[in-house]
């Protein structure tokens, strides 16, 4: 029998070596072709007397099997039907047939072990459906390589393991450990997998197939543990056990506290664990497929798959990089300014394999970047994530200097000094005087238009904006901002540098605040408006977190400091002059920053009170002395609506104005830039989900109630009239 995605070679002992190797793909995934081939192999294997057993392996150096092809999942219809159920459960049924040898539960109960032995030989990562394939094998051999990852990450795109993962994992490792693994989606390394009973044997790299064949040869007929009479979950704690009842009570509460009820996959996983534990195994697999299908047909999974996987992959590959510019070899980066941002940029540059020359006005200031990285690497050493030798080599790549002449050695220079035009002007002029003529200079400004700063440059075509987010080493987004005169070499340099530091890049239009800082301030400002209206700060914070924001808007303002918000308002007013339009927030900042000194966490007090250690103690209770509490207070839904639309409307405006050129960039910029709830897929994906007509109607009502800041652009009114979709339009 011939296959296109795998090969089968049977040795003299009748052991079939099945090597999965998808042609033209860098990684093995379950796609329609592999599922069809594997189903045909299983049919042949279970009926062919010439095969006495099988070893499943990979022909890819990249890993064993990485799960389902996301493109295949995307193509599935958004409906729940008998046909959809059959298609969705196909892989699960194939793996079960491999496991049982095609024998029924009744026959197994009567005759016992009848299936031919199948072992998995894993030399690389096995994730999602890849691990589920391994779990359906009777024996699992894994190379003892700490770089190998084994896990079920489906929850990260709004799904659950749909080919037996929610049923085999708890029967191997116990309910609690399985629940943590499946709901968190975090992989484990081989040693941990062995300790948790997920794999049977660890071997030297390159020896997995040999060990797997030896086991198959020694075990002519086998039976999965859960098919054996009297099988019990590890520790005896099956779903009906009193200990398991306590787990489900606590586990469901913990899951709800983490997900806030926004991620249906979490609830579905817990349901699979419970329901699957009180029915026969084959019925449990059916239950899992039904929950998987329900999630796949819903909006959350579709939005998360599109935004967090498909769109992210496209942007990460640098789709907007100029194609005709040769790749730039960036070995040494110059960083101007060793403050918080400059130190973070220094760290990620070294992590990306580059040397860094970090310059500041004094040796003491420049050394701050060294101290910043040293603190991080010392923590990594203490946690066993880095050796002392690697830490020393890392730190040796940072050179703090005060002399601009040192920049002559740099292949790219990034400016990260104070947000003051005069300061940036002086730094840009001195840097360019020392830099080689062909080297690009980038600015990390967060609000000042790049074109305004390019006026200070003697070579504006080699000047570009690269807006990082704080803390740089943790935040995954990079805004790349070409001004009107930026050349292709500068744009290519930004992408080539980003490829080294591995962030998700979006190209945005050169306007004040770019994209994220055109949306975040209105969102934070809405929270301030509500405080000024006497709405409870605790209500605002709790609603935001329950909506899915990683931190409440008031706490976020404390982190970034109210002083920064005040400074931005003042500098914007100064730059815009008579064209400046008051936001209504000026009196609040004057009160909090100028009069009360409540400027944020760094200053010891803001919306919250703080201990000397910086620990957040609780919301300040003095707001009532300045803003009379509203009576009655608005509902949580009303507060949520304002906080949500304070993000949706400016994001829509940015798209309509061409600040972001496609919905993908707008959505990923929101999720990775300020923590917009991933389950919504991003602000524009959420507008598609609720419908443009609903979006316009709600925004119009809010504009009538609260002002022009909720006014939607005409593009979305036209979209509502046509019942159109942004992603359909983009496609």
C-alpha cells in the first residue's frame, strides 16, 4: 500500500516502522491527507497478518507531530450537525481502533488482550494531536532531551484536546494533574513526563526507535490500561470518588476565578473530565468530540485561532518587509539611553545574539543597563534556566559608554531617551555625526510623530520609529513606524532586527501616539471619567478584570504613572497650541499630580496606596472627598460596555484612518500591546462577532450619553448598512 504522508517498512520480525513525514512541510501536523493515510494504515495493520506490531516515528528533525493543521480547523463549517460530528471525530476513532486492534469493548471484556502492540518513538516535540497519537500507543519511548516538549496546548486557541487527550491523560496522571496540564496548555519536558506516568521509557537521543522495537517484540498482545477489568484512576480517584468530588468543587472554582467565565474551553475541559470519568471509555471519547465540535463552531475559538495563530504567524514572518532589500547582518546595536526602556532594549538585543553599546550622559547612568540585565540573568541562574558561564557571556556583550564615537561600531542605533523633542534632537544629531553613513537610526518614542523627529536627522530616509512596550523583555509587540520619507533599507532594518529579538511586528502610520497610544489613552481616560462621575473605583477595576483585561485601568495608570499621563497632556497641548482640544481630564490630573502628589506607584501613591516595598495595599478612599459618589451606582454591564467601547471605537477609528492597514495588525496590536482580551480575538474581530450594526447602535447611544469620544467613523456605518465583515473585506 502506498501513502503520501508516511512510509511503512516491515522488518523480519513483522514489526512495521511507520515514519510520518509530510512532504513540503517543516513540521508534521494532522491534516486531511495524513488522517486519510493513517486511517488506511490502521485498517491494513489491524487486518494484515504479516504485521505483528508497529512503531510510530517521525521523519522530521523538527519533532514528532505538532497537532492539527490550523488551516484544516479553520475550514470546518460553523455548524453543529451529524456530518460535522462524524468529520470531527474521525481522528479519535482511528486512534481508538489502533489502540484496541479494532476489537469491540464487549470482545475485549470477554477475551482480554488481543491488540497488536504499538509503540511511539519520540525524538522531538509532541504537542496536541501529536501527543494524543502517542497516548493511543501502548508504549511511549522518548529521547531524554530537555528541549523536547510534550503537551496539549489547544486551550490557548480556545479548544480542547479532541482525539482522546481529556480522557487518556487523567487515566494516566490523575485528575488534578491532568486538569492543570489541559486547562493551562503548558508543555512538560521528558523527565517530568516520565515522573507523571505519561511516558514509559527515556533513552539517549537517537535510540527511541530501537527501544520501541524491543518493547513491541517482547509484547505480542496488549491491552490499554483503561480497557482492563477493574481499572481505576491513579490514586483511585475517579470522577465518582469522594476525593474527586472535592477536586471538582475546588477545581471548577479555581478555573472560573482564572478564566472569569470568558473562555468556554475551560468549562468544557472540566466537563469532559467529569462526564468522561463516569461512563465507559468509548462513550467518554464521544463526549469529548461533542464538546470539541461545540467549541470549534463557536466564535471564541475561531477568533483566537485567526488572531493568535494564523495572523500572528503571518506578521511574525515579516510579511511587510521590503522584498528587494538584502538581509542586513546586524551584529552590534547601539542604544541611546539606559533608562527603563533603553535597558530593556539592551537586554532583548543581547538575548537575540547581538552585542550592545549602550550610551548615556554619565558612566553611572550607562551602568544602569548593565545592572538591569544582571538582575534578570542572576534570577535565571538561580532558577537553573541559565548556567553561570552563559550568564557571564551574556553580560560580556553589553558595553556601557559615554562617548558617541563608540557608535561607529554599530550596525543599527536605537534612541530611547526622554520624551522631550529638544533632548531627542541633541541625541539624534550627536549620534548621526558618529555613526557610519549606511547605518539606520530608530527612535523608540511612544507619542511624538516620527516625521517630527526626522527633521532633526541629516539622513531622514534612514530614520524610522520602533516603539517597544514596557517591560521590553516581556511584552511581545513592536510597532514599526516609517515616516513619509523613510526608505526601504530602514524599514528592512527594523524587520531584520525584530527577527532577531522575536517580537510580533505591526507597521503603523506615523501619527501622534501611533496605534496603541491612540487607543489606550481613551480606554484609561474613560476609567478616569467614571471616577470623576462618582462611580466606584473598585467597581471599575473589578469589571475590567472580569472582562478579561490583565489588570484594571486604574492600576495600570499607577504602573505607568499618572505623572506620565499629565506630562503627555501638557506636551501635547504645548505642541498643538490653538488646535488642542481639551479632553475634560485636565482637572483630574491637576488634582492628583500637581495638588495631591498621587502620581503613581513609583511615587508611593496614586489610585492605590502602596507600602514602602511597593506592594499594592488597596484603593485610595479619598476620592469621595473630591467626587461625590454616584447614587445609584451603574450596573457592572454598563461599566463594562463603556470600558469595552472605549477600546473598540478608537481601534475602529485607527483602522478607518489607515493608522493600521489591516484588521490583523489592529487585533494583534491590541492583544499584545495592552492586553485586550484574547477570547474576543481583538477589537476588530469582536466587532465582526457582534456585527457592525450592533457596534454602531451601541456606540451611538454611548455618544449621546457621554460625548463625541464614542463617535464611530463612517466606514463602519457603511459596513453596518451592508451587513459586512471586516475580515471578509480584508480577504
